C-alpha cells in the first residue's frame, strides 16, 4: 500500500495531550501525549481503517 497525504485536525486537550481527527477518513481518531506521538498513532489508525475498507469491498 502506498502512502498518501491526509489533512488532520490536531488539537491540544485541556487535560493534556493531543487529539487528531480527519474529515477525509471516517472514524480516524488518535490521541497521544505529544504532537509527534499523536501523528504516529494517526498514521497507524489511518492505515488500518483503509485496509479494513479494502477488505470489505
């Protein structure tokens, strides 16, 4: 599977950490302690969601 760019919305949470979501990939929600960790988790979640979508087709 090749990599693509997806627009993410990353926000700082009041209790600490960061939350990433995407309008482009339904169901993508990732939370981490740092922006870098959150982006890494978001990449993994996106990959898994897209793989699951391909299996269903």
